[in-house]
C-alpha cells in the first residue's frame, strides 16, 4: 500500500550546473549532496559499475513529511549516458510543475535570468483549473518544467502560523432545526476538501433552538471566504443550506461576520508550552 510520494527525480548531465539552476535560479533549497559508489547503488540501478552523484532539493517553507526533499537530481558518472530527445510529445517524457502565487512576476524574474520559456503565461479557460495560469520552461538539460498559478478556489492557504479562532452566529428557519442536524450527519467529501484547501482547520457548530453558534479555526477566514466563493462544491452546499438557514447575524468584523471576543481563559492564564489558536 502506498503511503506517500518520496521524491521526483531527473537525470542530468552536469550535477553542479543543475544544482546552480534549481537552487540559485529557481530558489529551491539544497538539502544534501552525495556520491554513490557502493554495492547497494549498483544493485538498485542495475549497472555493475555504477557511480552516481546525487543532489536532493526541497521547496522552501514546505511542511515536513516522510521525506526531507521534493526533487532528486542524479548524474551518472559511470556509466556515462547520452542525451536523448527530450521533446514533450514522446512517451516517457516527464515534467515537474511548481505552484506560484504570481506567475507573471515569476515569468519576468526567470526570463531576466536567462531561463528559456516555451511560451508566456497562458490563462486556463477550461477544466478543473479554470481561472489559473500556466507556462512551460526548460532546465539546462532541456527538461520541461512548469509554472502554475492556481485558480482562487485552489490556492494554497497560508502556512507557518497558527490558525485564528473566530465565532459566528446564524439563525435557522422556523421548524428546520432537526433537518439541519440530519444534513450535517455526513457533509459531502468534496466540500470537506474545499474547506481544507481554503485553510479551514476545524469547524464546530452548536445549536440552541433556532440559533447556531459556529467555532471556526482558519488560517485567514476572510481569504477562505474569497477562495470558497469560487468553489463549485461550496456554492452547491450554500444553495442547499439556504432552505434551512435564515441568516447569519452580523458580527464585529464586517468582512467575516465574526463575533466580538469577550474573554479567554488561556489568554489570561496561559499554560506554559501549550500551543493553541
């Protein structure tokens, strides 16, 4: 059973040149460089005299997971290989796509550094990523790479900081309380995925008669609302919930409707070393 992706790998003709490109031009972090001249490596790659130079690189700010790196670059010192036709239309050709926040700015930055692009950024007008943009470019060995600016509903949430906890207050339509609870017994999987993509960490709802009180942990609730506004799963859920929910009461924050916070035990008497929103 597969557990995770360990890394993506490219075989290159000059490891030092490729490291300089991926680290100094693209901005990846160099994690480790090593020579592999041992029985294990020769058995693994299937060449009895194999000697390799290997570099491991990671996207800056990546969340920790099972592997320390995202990309492996391999130079075969022995046996030396020959450059093959790397045209994208050939079976077996591969490419690696990098997500960026501003594809136009990154395209301009890389172009100024001499990076060769197949085309300028192309606006995506069809399919699951409609609203985003993408373009291909080449590394020193003519390996195809890609920049992708996700559409708003797929944009990654902010990372590296604790979520913000906010409370919301909504009011049910008369006589729809029990129906509302039944609808939430199994929220659709595509909506759960959309909430996660938008940076919603947790969402708890309490009910008192017609009144609902929501406790939401989010990276940025206002930003999450913008992302979800363009997500078809969220739009379908909101249209469905309109039959049950009469309104959300206004809060102190006009953008999100978040209620005013009055008091928190943890803020007045924090527990040393405890992390919380």
